[in-house]
C-alpha cells in the first residue's frame, strides 16, 4: 500500500467565503474597500485585488480588520500558487489581538491544512490540536485532519487514537464513517502491522462503499493472512457478478489463479477479457495468456498468443520461446520458422542456442544438409559448441546410415 495521506483527497479550499465572514465591528469604509476587493476576486483579477488590499492603510485598521485583510491576502496568494506567502499572511492574521473564535477557528483550520499540503506535519499538528480546544471545534472531521497530520509524521498510534474518537462519535449519532476516514484507518493498521484489524476495516469499506478497489484490497488481505480459500471465493464471486472491470484487477486475478495452480481458470479469464477489450492485447498480457495455457497443458493454445507477443517485441527472444513450444508440439517446420524470425529480429542473449534449436528442427525433418550447416553455425559459439558437435556427429551418422541403405 502506498504511503499517502488518504484524507488529502480532501479538496483544499480556502474559499473566498472567508472574505465574507461576519463583519461585526468593521468600519463602513473598510467594509466598502473589502467589498470592492471581493468583486475583483470574483472576477479572478487577483493581482488587482492584492494591490487594493496592500494600498489599505493598516495603521488605521483594528486588529479584527487587519486580520480580515490578511485572511483575504492569504487566499489570493494561495490561488496564485504562492504557498509560503499565503502561510505568512494567515500566520500574521492569527497573531492579531482579540479575534473572535470563529476567525481563530478558520485560521487554525486553514494553517493546519496548509501544513498538510506542504507536508509540514509538526506545524499542522500544532494548529489542529489548538483548533480542537476552540469552542465547538472538537468535531470528528477536525480530528480526522489531525489524524492525517499524525499519519504523515509517522505517529501511527496517535493517528489511531484520533480516528477512533472521530469514528465512534460519528457512529454514536447513527451516521456511517466517511469512506476516506475508513481508508485512513486501514492505512494506519497497515503501518502498525495489524492486518487482522485492517481486514475488518476493509470489510466494512467494501460493505458500506462497495467499490471494486475495496473488494480487491480485501481479497489481497485474505491472501496476506493465508486464507487463500476465502480469497479465491471472493474474487470468483466478483467475477461472476460482473463487479470487476479494471484491467489491472483482472490481470491481478489471472496471476492469482496462476499462483494457486489454477492455470486453466487464468487462461479462460484472460481469453475472455482480451476478446472483450477489457485487457489490452499487449505483449505482457499475451505472454501471460500463453503461460496460462501452457500450464493447463494446452500447448496448441499457448502458441498463438506467444507468437503475437513475439511480433510486438523489440528483440527476438520471445520468438525463441515460440520455437521451443513448436518443438514441444512436434511442429518442426514452424519451429524452424520461429528460429529464423528470432535471428532476423536479433538482439539475442544466446544466439548459438537459437542456431542449435533451428538445427534440431531441421534434423527432425531429415534435412541433413541444412541441419549440418546450422549446427556448424551453432558450434561457433562457446556456449553451444559442445552440443552442436554432438548433433553434427549424429547428423553425420544418419547421413551415412541412409547412404548405406
């Protein structure tokens, strides 16, 4: 499982609504200026909005007005992609005196999210822990944000504690935990090596949010815990129900069938999904199909996909394997043809062995002259020389025997 902040699928929105926050105690002149700035923001003219804000005389602003202006500046800097400047503006806003609790909460939450975004997890932890102490801010969603910060900081037990509180409170009011909360909880259990608990959470994910990925994660966990019987039962049930469509997952299941010594099932699955176009007919999938049919003792069906893969390959190595399959099938003519294709494509790891295979195919067809020439080529390579010489002796004896008849 990738180490990622599951909850940072959260859409990071420091919305312009902050600029429209309650303005109790704000001077009418300042309010008009801020409304004018807001119109520029709504028009996506961030440079002009920033210029207007910076032209405001800060010495005549109250702490609350200054914080409000800085809050808007932070939003603009964020929209322009200047995260350090945005953070500096929000921190300066937070440093103002006598701010209302609602603004303090917004600023702590925003700075916590910025810390997560920049992977400055200590900063995020500090702001989010303080956020929870503000009245009405000890909410499950805020605890999950803190859990994300602990997760990023590798403090997995602390992350687990925050998630447990958030999820328990959510269940207490009759609501199911959010999907990304359970995903983060599963990731925490993974990092703690508690695969049994991770399995339980993943099972809940699959039941509550029945997505293909959750079912596949659950199947993988059954395998991790040595319960291959349940793993196979789950994936076969998903296949029968037509619940799987991802190419990656279908190929994973085919490989699972192969690993469980079920090559025929792997071959049937791959053939069906290749025909349907859900698995791409690339070299990798064609080679896997060939391997599955070969494992199922169907050499005749293993050859066509491997030959297709050989055509797609950049070198002649796959054609060497095709030649071996034709030899296994006693198809000497096509075995010889496959070796010629291998040599034509070139870039072979052991060229001498390819000449040797070609000579064997020619010898099986009693083409003694061609075979002798081919074995002579094989004898030029150190790795195949000894076997080539034995075959040359065999060819010479057969030619002599035929001549004597």
